[in-house]
């Protein structure tokens, strides 16, 4: 073993402090006394400004529109800018590989929708066949949106682009519109690849790397461009989350810290398992990141077992994972790691995991971690399940009905009504009432703002500048649906005016309010399918994953010794899937709970089921650590498992 893999055997006694006390939590005054649906509408995401996304947004739609105007092909510039705008909505911080999938797959769906809408609009525009075709397309896109976030974004772009292709008067045929749309999205992807986010260099002084005395003089911040910036940040966040969970052991914060660890592991797993041209990592740096991620899995398991035990830990127990986080972030050796006292199964597992991590950091070789893979059968099963059927029918009714109403009104911008309905019916953006309220307020604000800008700015130069500014604001505006709506409204109105159509701010307000009414009505109609199907789908998946994880752990009990490497690797994969599906179920439940009471009641009782499943998976993790340590299941753990299984049967 080299010096890099050395673990310092320094046993630290538990300090006599008040770490097991509960810190007071101050509720948010703005939403404490409000109903859930209204409190959700006022909630805003927080975090640092994604400046590199802002720069990419400024360089995307505006320059493309300018190039089209200069070249005398205004319609081409409008379509390309539209593709860049929709791609910008999906441009979130993260790894480059995941960004290509998150932006590229919906862009392909949008290009197909644009071509479909162009040909359907030319052949069936103004006839009752068009709303029927839109309804069928909405049924398909809505059902497959239940597969996952990327599928949801793809379904949304497919429908929005289909409405625009059918209603926006453009001289180019459908296949050319699709190509120009793809070119706009591809331009943003290119910017995402050539303008990576900066990562702190080893001289930044952020975090403890073990390379010098603690409290030493920090170096001046320095930054480098790193192709693996997103992956490195995601893996580093996992080790930070492990340290935070260890710090919270014995306090009421341990549950939320365990959920934060699950989220960090999910993000790192997705970042490292994105699309690749080759099967395995092609560079030593990427292989090292894979090894560092895999080394975090036993650390997370040990930390979860220690938090489950409910006993406070020495403050320096979390120092080892923090040093590992700094080593990942700064790209330097981890150095000596302080080890905990091996006084229990959980602490022994943590000590072994730290030693394994030090060795993995030293060798830097591992197979690439794979995220949850779904075959065609799994995708079809999810789309045809209760959640897919419910959302598909809802999207079909909203998309088809809004197209029929828009055609009946004979409005020149009739395609705005079905396009707006698609965004409003999308559950990813929040509860139904919250979406409707934010969409209405954002549209009014955006339309009024654009009316003032259109009266003051020169054309087309001023409108092109508006498009560039709005493109830069989209990454920030995505933190709140009303703000995003306002920015997108201004941008779309500017694109329409540059394309030669008349100013349409006030008509945009009327059509948005009409779409809000349609979606509210459809959302509260009696359904021929099971209500709350999305929540039930997620809970069923979580239950199956938890039971598979439990069966695997119990199969290793009674062998009389620690489990083999293959058994542990399979266990960690099952544990990851169990916690991931639980997080998805919890997100769906929280969303359903913030609906209006008439909709929220369909998911009543799901919170208790999810809480029981979480306790079951946590207990299973604690059992796995003890089985590794002694080869058998302690009586306390077996009794706890029996109680939780009985409770799960009672609440199901």
C-alpha cells in the first residue's frame, strides 16, 4: 500500500457536547399559513446564478436570429432561434454528457413535431381532423412522458413544435423547418461543449486535501476549464453528503441528510452514466472519477447504518469523507485519512470503507457505473401503466380541445392556445392550480413588458437584442414558473414580430387565460382511468425495489462470514435503485399533496406508505452492515424488519 492509501489509525473519543440537540427550524412566513397549492406558487428555487448558462443563452437564440436577418432568411433565423430557446429551457448545470442527452433528445422530438405539424397543417388545417390528430399525438406523447424527465421534456417539445409547425406561416417545407430547428438546438449543444463551466484548481484552497497543515495560509483562487467539471462536482457532492449525514447522526436532521445523500448519489450516477461513444471511459481522469464514485457506495451504506442507529458520533468522524470530497474537487491525492474507533459494526464498516476509498483513489481504476437501464419492454410497461394512461388522456383532451377552440375562434396565432395548454398540463412544473396561476401572471407581465418594448425599440435590431437578453435570462428564470413564462413570452413575441407578423401581446393574454380555463376544466373532470396513477406507479416501483433489496440482504445472512465482492456489488446496485425509486415516489407525493383538495385526496395515504418504505430500506441497510460484520442478522434488526413489513401491509 502506498502513502496515498494510508489511513491514520487515530481513535477519537466522543466529545461531551450537545450535538444530539435539535436546532430550531424557522418556517417560511410567506407560505406557513397559506394552502399548499398557493404556497407552492410562491415558492422559488434558490442557488447561485448559473453564469455560464447565462452566457450560453445570450449567444444562442439572439445571434441565430441576427444571422437569419442579415442573410435575408428571416424565417430560417426564427425557426433556429426557436430551437435554441426550447433547448435553453433544458440547459441545466451538470455534466456535458448528460447535457447532450437532456438537450439533444427533446430537440430531436421537437424537430419531428415541427415536421409533423407542417404537413398536417398544410393538409388538414381548418378541418375537424386536425384536433383529432392533435389529440392522438397528445395521447402518445403524454403516455411516454411518464417514462422519465428526458421523456417528459421530449413529449412537451414534440407537442409544442407540432402546434407551431401547423399554425405558424413559414415558407420552408416541413423537413427544412426540422433541420433548422435542430441546427438551433445543436448550436446550443456546441456552446455547452466548448464553453464548459470552470472548476476550482488544486491551488484554490477550497476544502481540506491533507496536503498541508490545517489552517494554513490559503492560496489565491484559480480556475481551469475542465471537460469533466460536472462529473467531478457531482462525485465530490456525494462525499460531502456522506460527511453531512455522519455529522447529523443522533439528531433530527439525519432523515433529511440521508435524503440529500440519495439525491447526490442519483446526480453522480446520472452524470457518470450519460451517453458515450465508447463502452468504457476513454481517459485516466474519467476512470479515476468512476473509481471514486464506486468507492463512495460503501461509505454511504456505512453512514446510513450509523444514522439509523441514532447515536451521536464524534465530530471528526466526518473529516475523512470531507477530505475525499476535496480531493475529488481539486483533483489531488486524498492524503492520510483519520479513522474512527472500530467499536461497533457501523464504525468498522466506515473504517473499512475509508480504507477502500483511499486504495481506490490511489489506483484510479474501475468499471464505469451504469444508471438504471430500461429496455423497450420496461418503457412500454411504464407508458401503458396507470400513470402513463392518466397523463396521456389528460394531455390528449387538453391538446385536442385547445386546438379545436383555437380553430373555431379563427385567430391568426391560433397555435399559441394548444402550445400553452401543453405547458400548463405538464405536472413536472408543479401542481395544477400553481401552474395555472403562475402561467397567467407571467403571461400578463411578459405581454405588458413587450408592448412597451415594441413601442420604444427600433426594428429589427431592438427586437434581436430583446431575444438575446431573454435567452440569457432563461437559465435564471427557470427557478420560478411565472418568471420563466414572462421571459419566454417576451422572447416569443419578439420572434413573431421579427418574422413579419403583427404585434400580438394582448391576444397572447386572452389565449393564455383561455388555455388556463381548459386545463383547469380537464384536470377536474371525472376520469375513466385511475386518479393518482402517477403516485401509485412510483410507489409500486419503490415497493418492488425495496423488497428486492431486502431479499438480497437476507440471502447473505447465515453464511457465517462476510459477503463476497460480487454479492456486495449487487447489493449496492439494489440499494441505489431502492433509494432512487423512493426519491421519485416522494417527489410525486409532494407534488400531489400541493394540488387542490379535490385532486389531492386521490393520493391520500401515500405519504405513510413512502415513510414506511424509507424506514424499511434504512433498516435493510443497517442489516447489511451487520451481516457483513458477523454473517448473521441481529435480533433487534430482525424484529424491526418484521414490524415494518407488518406496518407496510397495514398501510398499503
